[in-house]
C-alpha cells in the first residue's frame, strides 16, 4: 500500500473480494417476508409495470415504487432466489468502486488514489453489515449506490465545473427519492459538504436539488396517503441506546443471537474512529455523512408520530464509515496495518456467522410452504397474520385461495372457525401486530392445538425462531394428543373467553 497504486487493478481486486463474499450461497435461504412482499409487488401480482404504483397504494406499501419497478424488469430474466438477490448483490458490488470514486474526489481527483482510499474500499468490501443487505432482496444497496453517485458527481462538479456532473448528481438524487424516502438525505449531505468547502456552488446545488425534487413530485400525493394509512402505534420510539447500538451493528452485522450488550461493546470500534477524527481534524466529511442521517431520524422518531428509525435503514451509510476509517488509518504504518487487518478479521467472523451459522436462516418460508401443500386438507382454513406474510407463501406455490390473510381479528373471525375440522395459523410471534392482537392465544381457547410433529432429520416441525406454524383441530382429539390449555384468561368483547398467555 505504500507504492504507486493502479486504479483499474485496485478496483478489480476489491470487486473480486466483495463478489466472493456476497455471492456465495446466495440462494440457499428462502425468501423472507420483506423479500416476498417485494417479489409480490414486482411480478407475482401479474400486472404491467404501470400498474405497480396503484397496487402499492392498495396494499399500503410504505416505500416509493422505484425499486419495485426495477425489480420487475430484473425478474424478466429469472425468478429464482439467487437471481433475484443478485440484483442487490450487484448494487452492493458497484458500491465498492463508487466509494473509491468518492474517496478520490474528496482528495482532489483520480490521481489522489492512495492507501486510505484503498483501505476504505477493502473495509467496505468485507463489511459484514453491508454484505448482509447486499445479499437481501431489498432496496437498501441500490439506495446506497445512488447516494454515493450523487455525492461523488457533485464533488466532481464543484472541482471541475462540468455541467454534466451536476446533471448526474441531480438525476442520482431524484432516483434515490424514488427508491426509498431516505433518499431525501442525498441533497442534505451534499449541501453540508458544499457549506463546508464550496459555498460558491450553492446556487448550483440549489438548482440540482430543485430538479431532484421536481422528479419526485408525482409521487408526493401517494406518499402522503401511505403515511396516513400506517398504524403509527405499532412501532415504538427508539431508546437512548439506539444510536450506539446502531454503531455496533455497523461494526459487525445484524447477528440474530447477539443481544444489545454485544452491539454496545462493538460500538467502541466506530466511536474510536469518531474521536480520532475529531482530535486529528481529519475525515470530517465522511464523519458528518455518517452521523447526521441516524441522528436526524432518531430525533424525528422522538419528536413526531413518524417512527422512521430502523437499523437496516442506515446500511447505505456503511461506505461513510469505511471512508472515515481509511482516512484515519492513512498513512500505513505498523499499528495502522494491524488495526486494518483486525477490522477485516472482525468483518470476516461476522460474515461467517451470517452465512454459515444455522440460526442465520430465521425465516424458512420454503419449508412452511412445503408443509402446507403436503399436509393441509382441502377444507382447512390457513390463517396468515400479519397478512403481508402471505407473500412468500405465494412465491413458494401455495394457491392464493388456500390462504386467509388476517391483521386484526374480531369475534366474528373466531366464531367462523368453530365449525372447521382443521385450522392452520402461520405467524411471526415477535411482530408488534401479532403481540397486540393475541390471535394465537384466542385460538388456544376456542380450538385444540395439536402437538408439533418432527421432521425426518429430527428438527422441530416449527420452521424457525421467527416463523411459527400451528395446527389446530375444531373438535377435541384424544387427551394424549393435545397440549394443555393455559390457565389464565381474559374476555373478548361479546363475552368470548380467550387465553391471555402468549406463547413465545
């Protein structure tokens, strides 16, 4: 890293490392609920691309339609899990050269490629957090790529004055708006850089921002309708430790078995670089870009009814952490090299847990669909709560007329089940809607829960920790075949007595 570096060969090496970590076992796990919803909107609904925005309004999807339209086009070439996720992996791979481009622009242009920029590219290529969401079929990698393109193009424009770069920055910001509402941060971040370095470009920045906003205006009425249709009580406000916990996740990944204390300990890694940047007065631009979006989202979630703080919403900030770390570790020395490879080792350990640990497969919808298609009687009722969980079941071949999506159960829903011989419940126990409505507890009182069967390989019949399938009988089976009912109970409106205990 101390010699002259070739930009092309550096990018080839970094992309090769990033690709090897993002593409392995890409289609091994089944689609999650969020992935299934994306697939449903993109092509399972059987509509033309022009009908996707209308479908999103019908089902109260909260995100803009840009990513779903792009996924619809991508799905023309294949529908397998690996191919669909490859769209996210591609955006994650392109984020590596985009980060290197932004790093060189911050240092004055292509000839400014140095060890710090290369280290930033390596840290992003191996970042387990960035890898995790580059392997998931969601819009976050594409959002990150567009934000990087906007920032790099605007910095290039500020340095060279090329109007084509200003146009590219405006188009990138506009496209980011259409992918995720956090795309609104793109002009905010470039504006912060402009105020710090090139205030003479403020008119150009305002023009580019206005163009980006004009591109997004057609969706604003739908956006307001989306916000009005959301149940704002389902999400709680982020706690005081949410920001340091986010820092810990950035340093590792969203590891399923890791508790908040683990993330708080790992938060010491980004915090050390933040303190070093403030003390050395270096890397302040990536530091600003890294800190401002989570802090603003946290404040909005605290002060308004909008709960917009979710850890995964900030994965597009991972390149800024990598750029900050590369800036602090440059120039390379004995200690900085040790720190660099220590960070890479932490990333690779977290990556191994994500890809190969059994607990990583937390939503096995492929197995759930197989069980339902094989064992559900023709006259069985298959309840799905929340209703959005029907999307992955449809992808895996469960006919739509078999499913009864349900969000808020009432007395009539329960009465309609009393005459049924078999009732299946597919649910996610830790979802706020499931916890609040207590449907499973109500079914435990009016129906008879069967024992969970065993798979041939000895694993429990319940597919995973985050997806639960329960089979009920409408009539009482032999005593030895049922689980005991809970002792405590509460009364539903209308006098129907249901169990208050919610099994986790």
